[in-house]
C-alpha cells in the first residue's frame, strides 16, 4: 500500500512510475544474505576490459577498464539500486540509438523507448524473444528489424548459408527483367 501511494504521487507529478513483476527482490536489503556466498563463488575469476560498449547499472556510466568489473562488482550489482535511466542516457549521449533487449520477454523495451524520446533521439528498441512466439521466429524478426534500423546482421550465420541479393525494380509497374 505504501508503494502504491508513492507511485500515485509520482504519477500526479508527471513522473514515470511502474511496478515490475519479479519473483526475487534483487537490488535491496533482501539480498544481503547471499552476498558473501556470491563473493566466494566469484573468487578467482578475472575480469577483462569490455570489447563492446558496456554501461554499469551500478554507476550509470560506461565501463572502460577491467578493474570496474572486479570480484565485488556482481555482489554490488545484486544489492545496489539499478541506475537504468542513467545508464541508458550514457549510451544515448554517446551516440547509440538502436537497442536490443536480450531477455525471455521484453520488460524494459518500453522504458528504453521512453528514454530515447526524452533525449529527443530517433532510434529503435527491439526485443530478442517474447513469450508467445517461437524463439527462432522471434530472433529472425529481430534480425530483420535490425536491418531495417540500418544495422547489418550476419545473414550467413543466421540462415546457414549466404544468399544472393538482387535489385528489384523500384516501381511495381516496371516490367523489365
């Protein structure tokens, strides 16, 4: 009830507020009991410098070195609040405008699109999978949408063999072969 009152007050102030349906209360005190075990399980794992742009949802900033992803990073990620909006803003402001939500069902795609709009940036937000669609069909649809958004998926990897591209007439009434 208290959270509902807070959400209602935020909405009255035209602030975004939405409840997420989750089974585990990550990013809060309920996770304190597993942090030591998680740290222990991660002992000996060495982080590497990211090879693709990576934004930390702990800091909301781009990760540029391996030290930022050390053994304490993941326990912090489980326990601390998620700075999703700040992370998305960092990506958008660094020039990224096409996003794919990698998950079993899109949960963050709508907020991602809202953040693009708030930054006055055209772009595309795509989902990888959805609950009511076969995985392969969903992934191929997303690859097609990536292509439509100006990206060039590796079609040979997706389809198993390289295809042959042909130019189609730009107008349907042109009958030349």
